C-alpha cells in the first residue's frame, strides 16, 4: 500500500514536472494559402493578384500582406501565443529567420507539379512551389540557423514545425480539371504519402515537435457549395447545409493522414507528431454559428459578388463586382475558400487550449 502510494506520488510528480508548458523559441511552417503570410505575393506568380489589394488585410493589418484573409491566420495566432513575431515569409529574403520562417505558398500542392501534370491535372496550377520546393528552401536556410548535428538538435528541440494544411489544392485542381469524384479519391493515398515523406525529411533534419493539420470541411465552403450546387436535397447535410460527399471526402483524407502519422510515430517514438483536427474545429461553426459570434451563419461569404452564398466565380473577392462586408467577424468564410480572421482565431484557440489536437501542443 505504502509503496503504491509512494509510486503514485512519484508518477504524479514526474508528470507534473513535465507538464509545465514551455514556449517554443521558433516556428517553421509549410503549406498553402491557409498559412501563407506573403510568399505567393513575393513570388510574383501573378501580376495583379487580388490578394495584393484591399479588402485583403482589412481587419488587423489594414493593408494587404499576402495573407488570403481579412487578417491573421492560425499560424499568426500560434506565434502570438508563444510570444514570437509573425513568421516572415521565406521569400522576403532580407529578414532574420532565427525565430522562424514561413515557407507556405498560396496555391501550393503536396504532390510535385510534374506528378500532377502526368495525371492530367495542371491547367489551373497557380504555383510550382509545392511541398518539395518548400523543403528545399528549408534546407537552404538551415545552415544559417545551426551548424553541427548537436547544435541543430538543441535548436530544433524548441521549434514547432507546422506541416500543413497541405493537399487541399491537389484536390481543388483535380476537381477543377474535371476529374470525377472516384478519380480524385484515388489520388488521396498519394497526397498523404507526399505529406508523410515531408514529415520524415523534417524529422531527419532534427524536428521533434510537428503539428500536422488535416483538411477543412470543404463541403461547407461557399465556393464548393456554389460550384457543386444541386437540386438533390439529400446531397446536403440537414444539420448544417454542407455538401455531404465533399465533407466525407475531407474526412477520408484526414483518416488516411492520421493512419500515416501513426506509422511515423512508431518509427520515430521520440518525436511528437501531433494531428490538428481543423475539420472538427471548423465544423462547429456550421453547427452553431451563433455560439461563435457568426451572426451571418457559417455558409455566407463576407467578400463576394452575389449568389446564394455570396460567392460568384466571375466576381470573386477583390475583383470588379465584388465587395466586402462591413464586419468580417460576423462570418466564417472570408472569400468563399478561405476563412476570416475570426474563424482562424477560434481554430487556433482550439489547438492551443487542447481539444482539437490528439497530443498537447505545448512542450
Ligand atoms: C509564452 O508566451 C506568452 C505570450 O507572450 C507569455 O504570456 C507567456 O508567459 C510565455 N510562457 C512562458 C512559459 O514563457
Ligand atoms: C525588407 O525589405 C522590405 C522591402 O524592401 C522592407 O520594407 C523591409 O523593412 C525590409 N526588412 C528588413 C528586416 O530589413
Ligand atoms: C510550372 O512549371 C511548368 C513546367 O516547367 C510551367 O509550364 C508552368 O508555367 C509553371 N507554372 C507556374 C505558375 O510557374
Ligand atoms: C456574378 O457576377 C457577374 C459579374 O459581375 C454578374 O454579372 C452576375 O450578375 C453575378 N451573379 C450573381 C448571382 O449575382
């Protein structure tokens, strides 16, 4: 009895001493437009991208920053929570990256552009800076952060690596290239494999804390609700008005991703490979928008050009014929594809305060 009590206290003590949260000292991030803080804009891929103008950036920065939102993104809220500056985009090469760098690029895919091209998916690709390119950028930067294996291990132990969300565009491009649902479903394992390979590369470079987000409930996005609008009532989820098949598709990606992560955890038991459940965190908005202050429901877009969800493909946010709402915090959807700062803030809180990650985020 005595021994049991003693060991109980010892275990509690050990547990306690490990659970005092410590802030990360740097963050490195990879992904697409959900995470890009300026790379796409700096890449000059388009001469006049809509994100280079207001209303993009209207809420927090009061100027366009290259973020695909009215304000801050999940990665910005995570940086703030750690007392770190917002991650500078890697392509802003005059910056200092000691406290982190953002390699994410709007439009980026998990698979290499050549692979997508071979699958007949290439017409709509906005950027070739896929996950592999972003990892190459990280390797270019690394010698300026740490030299020896020992030094890198010490440095990266206190770093958070955000790997995703990524893969959403591989599917977007496939759907827009006219692939059938069955064809797009068939590429999910390849997308997941590309993400798993990226995680593996980072672990080999010294990453020990990796946060890997899954896909959002794309069936609730006003862009997809508009493009895939149907008279068939049973296609819609009565609980939230979202398209059931597209949400099931996002869940399928997320399931395969979590299975791949489980394998990686077995292979690298000393690393913390954490799943971030963007899907459930964002689906809450569709079920109870008012609870989160979204007075205009979860399916209407703040910045758009008319139509049942205020998403109009010929008058998208930032293009002639569109206009932004007065108060984006009333909306989940910013431009039909991306979320508002208010929505990203709730998702980030869900990750930081624990309920939407499968391991605690903080070290
Ligand atoms: C982490 O950063 C936050 C935000 O700056 C700060 O309030 C908190 O005290 C820091 N925690 C630790 C353990 O340093
Ligand atoms: C980097 O260059 C940009 C544009 O020339 C400038 O606005 C910014 O202040 C520079 N940043 C640093 C840290 O030097
Ligand atoms: C991507 O690369 C392909 C092949 O090199 C090229 O044809 C295409 O224009 C590139 N796309 C962008 C957006 O840079
Ligand atoms: C979509 O935008 C176009 C171009 O501005 C406009 O002509 C059309 O009426 C809009 N559609 C809806 C449903 O508002």
